[in-house]
């Protein structure tokens, strides 16, 4: 029982680390100024 609980807790911890790393990565990408891959380009007519 305790072993299964530890495995489940470890799995959720691993997921939290992965999602935190992805979030940090996307925030770092969004901070870059010379980003040519924006979905909405700032075009002034």
C-alpha cells in the first residue's frame, strides 16, 4: 500500500516538474524580442 502511494506521488511530482519546465520554456520564448513566429503580427495599416 505504501509502495503504491509513493509511486503515485512520484508520478504526480514528475508531471509537475515537466509542466513547470514547459511553462518556464514558453515564458522564455515569449520574452524574446526578435520573435518571427508570432501568431498575431503587429501590422499597422
